[in-house]
C-alpha cells in the first residue's frame, strides 16, 4: 500500500497566533484510508489555533469486507507523511465449508509519533452477502460496535466526502457498516484489531465466488509491510473448476474435495482484489461459466472453464505415443546436454503402461533408439542408450522432424517433444521450407511441444510448428534448468482424457471470437481449459462437449448455463478476453507482418481495456498529456513485450534475447488464465503519479490534460454535460448509475461516457 500525495485537501491556517510548527500540522487536514477500517483520528499538538484549537483531525478509511470491488487505502498529503500512523500488517484467514465462509482479519496499526491518536473505527459490510456473525477484538479483548443501516452509513460516507472534498468513499455507498470506538493509540505503540465475520456464498450458474478487497493502487502510494491471505475450502461434493483472476494467487488442490488459495507478499501495493471462483463437478469433466456484459446493446463476454478430474487411474488415460526429439549438436555440449538427457529420462520414467515411445537425437543427421515405437518396458534401456551419447555436429532440424512424423501412428494420440538450442545449419536450413514440409506430413492426431534453449533459436519457426499442431512453445533462458521446464510441461500433458474436443450450443446463443481459437486443445487430467470469447443472444442454453477417447466419440452435456441479456457480471472476464485477443493479434503481426487493420485492432482494444502494447505505448507517447511529475514508484513492467524503435514488433528479429522475450510474452498473453498487474495511477486527479492508465472493470481511464478521461470518449461531437463536484446532479448520477461509485472515486476531475453521453465532473470549489 503506497502513499499518494496531494495538497488538494490542505487547509493552511492563516491565524497569526499559530507558530510555524502548528502551521505545518494544520496542513494535515485531509483524507487517508487504511485497508480494512475507517477511523477519525485526532493528533494532539501543543499549538493553539482558533481554526483548529489544540488538535488536528485526520480521517482514516479502511474497509474489511468480503465482496467489494475496490478498497481505499492509506492516502495522505505530503505533510501528513509525518503523522506516522500506518497499517503495519494485514492478515486474512478464510475457511469455507460447503458455502459458509468464515473470514478472520487481523490488522496491526502503529502510531510512530510522540502524540496519542484517537478516533472511530468504521467497518463497511459486504454489499451482496448476509453477514450472520461478526465479532471484534482490540488487543485481544472483545469489544462492542454499533450496527449502522445502509442509510445511516451513507450519511457518514457523504459527510466525510463533503468535508474532505475527497470522493474515495463513494464506492461504499449502499453498504451497511459497523461503528465502534477504537482508539486512542498511545505514542510510539501499536494496536491490534481482529474481526471475524461469516456469510453464505451465493451460487450463480453453479459457480461460487469469494472476494476479499485488496485493491488499493489508485488511492495509495505506500505499501503495507506484511500482507497475507489464506483461504481453505472443503466440500462434501467433488470440486471442479478453481480459478482466480489474480496471477499472484497460488492455488493448490489438496484432494478432490479440498483446495487452498493463498497470497503472501511484503511491502505490498495491491492492484487487484483477492478473488477465487469455484464450482462443484457434476460430471467427469466439469464446466463453469462466468459472463460479463457492458451493455444490453453490445455482445457479451464469457469465460468457460472445463475441468477434468484431478487424477485418473493410469489405465484410463488415453494411450499415447511419445517421440522425444533432442538436439545433439555441438552447441549443446556441457551442462545443456546433461540437462536435456535428464529431461528425457524424466519423460521416459513417467510414461503410462499403455504408452509407446522412441528417442531421436539429431545433429548433422539423426540417431534412433529404435526403428519403431517401443513399449514402456524398453524405457530404461533407452535412458541408458541416451546417457552414452555426446553432443557434437551441426543442426538438421528438418530431417529429425520428418523422421518423427514418419513414426507417428495415425490411430493413436501422438506427442512430439522437440528440444533445440540453435538455428538449422544442416540439410534444409530455410525455416519456411521446414514449416511447409512439416505441415504437409503432420496428421491431425499429432501434437508438437517445442522447447527453445538459450537465445540462438528461431522463435518464429518453433512457434509456428507448435501452434499449427495444437501444442505450445517454451523458452528456457541460459540460466534456467532444462529438465525443470520439460518435466513441468510433461506433468500437465501426461494423462490425456479427451482429444480433438469440440463445443456446440443450442438455443439463441452463439459463441464467437474464442481464445484459444478453434480447434480446441486436448484435455488432460489435473489441468483445466480456460476458454474466453464473445457471445450473441441471451438465455439458458445446453452446451455439448464432444471428443475422442481411444478412437471412440464421447459426449458431455451441460444444461442451464445462463448467458445474461442485461448489463452486469464479472468485468475481469472482458479484460481476460481482450488480453488473449491482443496476444493473438500481436503474434499474427510477429509471424506474418503488420497490416493497418491489425495495428488498429490492437490499439483499439488496448486503449479500451488498459493493456499496454508496443503500439499503444507509442501512441500514448505521441499524445499531449502535458507536463507531469516523475513517477514516485518504479515503472511497472507491461504485460505486452517492449516496443521496437519504430513503435511496433520487429518481424525480422527471429532469434536473440529480444526475440525470445517477445515470443515468451506473447505466448503468455495468448494463453493468459489470469490478469497480470496492470499499469495504474494515483486517485489524486490533480497529481498523477507518472502512470497514465487506470483500468476499472471493462473501462480504461487515461490521464489527459488534467482530467481522467474514459477511453470511450472518442468524438468531440459526443454530447457533453458538466457536473459540479458534490453538487445535486453529482449525487443523482451516483444514485442512478451505481457503477459510477468506483469511477468517481478516482478523483475530482473525471470524464465518463454513459449511454452515449459524456459527463465531466468539474471542481466547483475552484
């Protein structure tokens, strides 16, 4: 949680009775929010002032609730940094049994000043949950609080907003709250607050959601020193899909009926809430649906998770043929060759009883362990044979791949594990010819997984081969371990349970623009397939999943999946779809070259959803944002690869460290299962922190000319209405459009587009 500075709330005293020391403290008047509570503090000083006699008032807004879209955090003016009251630790423990969630939150507040701090603790309750129990402890002793209804809580929120002229509390309007006397905190001491509450998780389309608010980025500039969230869930029914949109959340399946999700960070500046979605598995392959619709007038977004069992009996796995194709050229000599040998031995040791295999080592030519595919009983002999080989010679990629395809049985699921550290230097060396030869000979049942070792690899060649055959490319940097990379991937694909899957829908709903693109990749035990896309139409439908198992067609049917007609849902679904689509578009540009249509599609999507790309970064630099202060925090690494000198992707750069970095980044974007941290900015609209983009739901706001501008504002001809900050129309809009609570919390100067009309908030106080 970071501190953002702004003099907007400063209230300097001009009283001649005030000494300089008190004048500094009088400037402390403002709003600052601390994760998970709301406090009004008094910092006592010896100064006298008719405006603030013997005291200076500060406001802490902290929220501890289980379903909230954004959480205010510690926000101070520069002078307030000396106040020295901060949140040192924020620990959350969640236990879910069936659908009852019990949340325990522990916070440690520290007063590092020489003056006592006292105030009131205000705790907003979950908006969409029926809280069944709530207990509070202060330094281990139980304390009582007053339960405020939504109207009374709203009065408090609006009073603070009007007094402090800071809109950050608007997002809490409509929620009940608990209020209690919490302080004083003695000088140079700390107070520990513990809250326990429980509520029932509601299921929507069969999916349960638990959310704990951690997002504090756009109202905060100081990190919380210690943040931990641990969630443990158990059920009497098998659990199917488990998903978190936050890439920093670690999920571990304990067994078919239990899982754990955790987040542990230090000096943490939250950019996303802690969210976990899960569903019960009703069939052998579970299905869970999440949707989002920005407006009833445009197509919706969906995310479908298909989840096979965690594990299956080895005999039930689809029999497969595994062809290990290893680069044995001289450049592999030494540690790389030893690691490649170890990786091959791992795969040989992990084969299923019904599998077959062969090993092909290639350099100037190629060597075979055997002329034909071998049973698992030969695996140890093959490992011994491989251990006796040395890395020497050139690199004939084409010949090795053609031999692998020659051995592929058209009646069996075939996996080619292809590992190389260099460019083709022997035989056919033209990459386009190698690709054409491979595509002509490869059958639909062949899957190729490529591993590029080091930086001297042809990334375009490896990516094209893998993408064409339903596989993936993995790039292993020089300092990384080859065996670890190969074993991690093989563990995911070792037990295929459905090959060549297809999806069909009935009714009035059509699924379009899906990522991954059709045909779908195979399904494996212990892994889940996340499919994102757009949908047209609305209603409850039946979804049919078909695929092959041992040469026979299997069918799985899912009924009652609801695709809503009205606006609403999970906004991250739209951003996840956009991330994947942008990754696919950029990859097309990298492999085939730029076209104006492709570049425009990338720019349009990235600006709407707040996803930086080489083209968007270049575009933003061209815009006139005016002068701004340098960033107060280190720049965030964008999810997309860095821009080339021309502001795009350099298609001619096929090998080398930049090419590998680009290929890896685009692969991650195209297959993203969670949202990476996005560039954001301080909520203080008149003091940007140097970061220009704030994604909120499916909208993006850009700091331009002293204003947070909705990227949907695309035309000067759009109707524009001026809305005075904190005026009657301002609150009327909040009442009519609840989604504006989070948007208006950005700051005083905001321009947002709703139903084709642009509303610009103006500061009537200036």
